[in-house]
C-alpha cells in the first residue's frame, strides 16, 4: 500500500462547523425589550389621559373597540374580580418572580437561537410593562377590545400582545428545533 491510499478524510473541529451567531444579540434583545416597554407605557398613558374609565370607542364596527379598563388580576382578567388580602402585593410579587425566571432563562439561550431570543425579548418587554403598572397602581390598564357579535375576547394591551406573540413564537421555535433534531438524526 502506498501512502496515498492510506489517507483518511480529517474532520475540522466542531467549532469550525458551527453557524455564525444569530442576528439577535443581547443588545438587540435589549432594544426589542425597551421598544415594547416604551410602546406599552405610552399607549397606556394615552388611554389613561384620553379615554374615561369604562368608556368604549368603536374603531372597527363589529370587531374592535378602544376601551379603558383596569385589570387587578392576572392574564386575561383571571382573578380580576377576586377579593384577596394583599392582592396588589401578591400579583406584583408573582409578576416579579416570573420576570426574574424569564430573564434567567433568556440569559441562558445561546447566540444561535435567534427566534428564542426574539421571543424572550418580547415576553420580557411585556412582563416589564405590566409589572410597572402593578407595582405603581395596583392594576394594569387594558384597552384593546376585540369582539364578534356578542363574544368579546378579554381586553388587553401592548404588553399582553407582546407576551402572547412571544410565547407563540417560543412554542413554534420548540417545534422547529425538535423537528430539525429529528431530521438530522435519521
């Protein structure tokens, strides 16, 4: 045998095969979080100053109203009508614990997990916006009322929308990631 026939293909180190870091850097995550937070707080301020509490302004007939309601409960009005001792403290503490957990999880997400990072930034921005309301006023201002005929979805705000979109994208990312793991392992 000659030396030429004995050579084998050498694989490059794993680090060389890795994809470059994604577009959503920690700085971009911070920008997304701050943009959501500012949009949320500005829109809530406009509603507080321009729309009377419990008033409703029709935007798209039969589908969308601008309202001004206070949510002292959790997401989608859960526990809104419950009378609990120290409810504001309980809701604020719960939101703060959730925010810390989400922040910790976000800090662990790798640089190549672009969709996860964007999703978590949306969730963080929304969670911060609602936490500010709960801590300062004891309630969250909700103002988007989507409905069809007699069926109304719970009133929500920019923070709620960002949290919902972020959660949906995070779930989508989990499916896409698990799907790619299956296809590459076959």
